[in-house]
C-alpha cells in the first residue's frame, strides 16, 4: 500500500491499496488506471470503478468525477512506470530471462526453470506463475503491467533470484514491457500468428524483435540459426550473441539425434567438443527448445557440464505434448498447438510413434486471424486418420463458420463436426480402439472457454479426467 502522494506528489493523503485497469476487478481503496485495451477504452468505466471503491483515477484526457484525477500523456505507457513504483521496483531484484517466438515459449521457459531449480527461478507464462512457493493460473501469457509487477514482487518475496518469462508479441505491442531490462533474451522461431493484432508478418516480427533492445549490453541474445528470420533478428542484436541449430556456425550445434517414444538421444557440439545426452523431452522440435534452454542457463555463468548433468531434471510441460494415462487401451495426448507450424511439429512425432489410428480433436479461436485456419485445417486433416472439429474460444464468432474456414482448403472428408467441446472429446473416446492416439489440441491446460465476452470455466484436462473417474 502507498499514499497517493508517494506516487504523484501533491495529491494528498489517500491510501492506495492496489492498482487496477479493469473496473470489474476494482475493490475499496484501489487506483484505477484508464488504459486503452484491444476493444475497450477504460475511460468509459470510471464511474463503475468509483462505485466499486476506486479512490483516484489516472487518465489521458480531461474528465470530471468525484475522486482525485491524475492526467498523464499516455496511460498505457504510464502504467508500467506506476506499477513498478507501487511495488517498490521488484524487477530490479530479479534476473529476467525473456523467451519469445511463435512456438515453444512455454516449454523453453519451463526448461530454464527446471535447469536452475524452482526455488531460485520462477516461471511466468501461459501455464501460470510457478516457483517452489506457489503455482497459480494467470489469464494472459504476459500479463498487463498492473498484475505483472505485482507478480514480480511475489517472486522476489518467495526468494527467487531469476525469472524465466514468456514475452508475447502483444505485450510488446501494448507497451507492457517498455521499462524492463533482460539478462537474457531468446527467440525460438517465427511463423505467422496474431495477425489480427499485427496485420502483417513484418509487424509481428518487428514486435518480437523489440525484445532485443531490452537486453542489457552485457547480457545475451540467443537465436535459432535455422529459423527463416534469423538474419533479421541478428541485425537487431546489440548484446552478446549465442546461437543454436543444425548449422555449423551455431554456438551449440545439433549434430545428430535419435527419436524414441519417451526420450530423445542428442549429440551436440559446443566449443569444438561433442556431447551425447538423453533428453526426457520427445520430438525434434524439443531438441531446439533444449538447446536454447542450455544456452540460456550457460549465459548466466553456469558451467556447461553442470547444466548437462541437470537435464534429467527437466519435466515435460503440462499441456505440451502431454501423454495422459488413466489405464485406457489407447493414448491421449494433450497439446496447445494452435498454429500450422505447431501442428506440423506435433504430427511429425505422433505419426512417427503411432501404431493405430491418429484421431484429432481441435478447433480454432474466434476473434483471431482467419488466414491461418484453412492451412491449419488442411494440415490437421492430412495428418490425421479422423478429425473432430469443435469449439476453441469462439468469442463472438460462429463455431460453424470457424469450422467451415478450417476445412475450406482440403477435399478430405475424414472429419465430423461437434460444436460442444466436451461432447467432441467424449465422441473421440467412443470411437478409439487399442493402440490409437487421440490428440486433443488447442487449449492445453487452459481453465476457461471464451464465449461471447465471457470467460466460462472449462478444462480439457478436467473433461478427460472426469470421463475415466466416472466411467
């Protein structure tokens, strides 16, 4: 808690308990900041915030109301500055490792935490906020600044020295990360995504590359030599550069690998020496995530051999190519795949290990880029023996229309449409036979379904678990 005058000199003895940007979240004693969101201008909700107990408001245009008003030039840019001050600059007490890219962010950020240990390193991203002291769900991959700096403070208070965090392109676009400095910044890969926000791939890449300007001069930029945008990111890197990939120029070179059902054997080259290791992660794409994670930890000053010895501690991430075992005669795989590239990577492994049919349950989010739906649906249909298309956060769009987009580029008819996602999953179970694989994709371990303007409680994992417990 802070007096308003500590945040804005001259504004008197008003005790502020917290900072909020959503009027629905406001409680007695809060400071309400009127940011501009994707679809809403929070200036329109000042009276609602005051009715819920807001004691002051921060605005970017003149308003009249019954509580103190602080006017700034840009509330979106003001928010991280204000939140940092309110929570006593917690970001300065953490060594921040930023992970960005289209796919692999969650797995890579988790690998880094596992290698460093969750008592010293926190994780912040799609799977929540996690360390040895807590494991809590969060709504956004990279939260708005009112929550972000609060989370930083909680990690510091829990004893964390490092924070491995996913940084989304939208977070850069919305100025959430403007005032952060990273020890390490890692780019996984770039494929088309989030064009509903960025409009073009060039804008998307530009937002991602903002991360490189936030890396400390003495810090490290870690890039994938095999990514199509590698050279583009190199141009923006002004800190120390480390690289990974199959190319000979890579700092950590992938020499060879052997894929297995439950692990991967990899031979790597580092500083002219060869190392053969066994990773508990499966699939070729996870070799890249592993290499990026190794370099991320080495760049913090950890010995390379020490890092390799800790690879056995890495845990597969929840909802990322996660195999679920309830004693069923077929395999169930839960995955977050929601882009064409992500599906290609998942299918490359599942088709490698499958012994029976491959059944996919998936959909595509509403209110997001339509352009990826046709190519993604085609990949799903061509790599599955049977597909059940269903809802996946439809928001204000018709699920029927979304599914029509998904099947628009393929002539294959090996699919069924079941709008209700729980029913779709149940149907997959009803048709699966021994040795089949059921891939349930798109939601991962999300705990909500976005329908209209509401976030309703929903979990693929709960649906799956309840089926076998009740069955």
